C-alpha cells in the first residue's frame, strides 16, 4: 500500500515541478490517478481510515491542481504545494 501512496505523491511533486507546462502536468496527474485507482482496487476490502483520508485528500489535491493547470491565469499553485505537503503527512500515518 505504501508503494502506491508514495508513487502518487511522487507524481504530484513531478507535476508541481513542471506546473507551467499544462500537457506535462496532466500526464503526471493522470499517472497519479492511475495509481490511486490501483490502490482502491487492491485495498477496497480493508477498512483503513488513514487510507480513506489519504485518498480523499489526494482527490481534492488533484482536482485543485487540474483547475489551476487549465486556468488561463493560475493563482493558487501555493495551495497545491500545501496540499501535497499535507498528503506527505497523511502518508506517514498509513501502515
């Protein structure tokens, strides 16, 4: 499970590094989303509250990031960075 969450965070960070290149951002965000789908598929039987919180936070971060990436004049990339930092903290609480 930790493998998937770390990969998702890595993809988000990669997207953040290229945040002004819309196509590259969307590729990294898609990769992160594919990892989230695999995580959901593999661990749907477990009632892990930390994982549920992590996935909800990931979805929110990804949606915020997409809205900034497609906005003509993005303004909240610092909020995206904060959300990625929050995801790292949530990831530490996952077994």
